[in-house]
C-alpha cells in the first residue's frame, strides 16, 4: 500500500490536491512549496515537470512551465531536488507531465528514480492506455507507482470500465475537454456526466480537475467525486511576493 492508497483508505471525501510546476517561480522552490502546502492542509500534491509543448495546459501553467525551463529545470534536476523530499513531506506526491520527456529519460529509469525519491504516482495525459498496458505497466507496478488515467465527458463507459480495471488509486475526472485554467461550469450535460460516472460504482475513487479555483467550485466538485484538484489558481499565487506566507490562507479559502 503506497501513500495514495493509504490516504483513500482513511479519508473518503473532500480531498484537496494542489498542482504546481517544479522549478517555478524559482528553480529551488519545489520542496519548500510542497512542505508549505502539507502544513497548510493539502491532502496530496501534483508536481508538474515542465515541457516545451504542454498541449493540455492553459496560459497560466504554460507560462510557469516555460519559466521553469528557463530557470534550468530538467528531470535530472527535479530528481536531485526530491532526494530529500521524504525528510520534509509525508503526504502523497504525484508527478505530472507529458510522455515525451519521460521516454527521452527512459521509462524504466524514470519509474525507478521516482520511487527512489518517494513519489507515489504519475499522471501522463498523453500516454495512450494501450501503450501503458502493453509497454510500461510493469515498470509502474514493479516500483509501486500508481498510473493515473484521465476521463473526459466524451469517454465511453466501456473505456471508463477499462480504466477502472487498470487503476489502483484514483481516476482523474476532467471537468471538460478544454485546457486547464478555465472555470468549473456545471452545465446539465456535465452534471449528467458526473452522475453517470458516479452511478457506475467504480472501485477507484474519483478526483475532479480543471476549473477548480475557490470554495464554491471545490464544494461543487466534491458533490460528485471524492475530491478536487486546484492548479492554475495556485500557480497564479506563486507569481506574488511572499507566496509561501500566503499558502495557509489560500488553502483555507478553498476549504471554507
């Protein structure tokens, strides 16, 4: 049982995850931000590793990714930064990014390094399910890493069932098929999608992402899933001065 499994076994509702980009706003801030978020009450974290063509990300996260690259962030640098992660942070940590840099690094090597530094799961939005299953699943399983699959409003029930079979921690429900940084607008069709997924009785918990930015959208998402992910709104906070000092108030504003 990794930290993600333990979290979902002990807390079923209103789980809050925060996304931010490694190496942003400054190269060496990655673990400091993680520690501050845990102390402020985040349940788990998603640390993005930057890529030059982040197709699923809106302008806020795209800009943070480019700045992180300009700062010198690479996978080698990130793993070096995370080697002391577990001396300071105890909550589950996921790495999130695109398949190209992972393949360039070497998938088996990537999974081994992630496990060595205490990472619990990986989110790779552009990794095809068949490719994961046929080529890479063994590396994830051997290193006790959860692979997190994404579901959109257009995902068929058959595919969702297959994702549930392949998953061992949670399923990431996108609030829309658009890019990150939008607003959670629960239309009748989106609500029907959430209700449909919830009614499937999946064995894995579900977490909603894209468009979660405040208490109202977090609360709304938690009506349909086990929790939600805040990304762009938090990355914007990192643009301000004294952002570490503002993190407790930010988390409180989401949970209130």
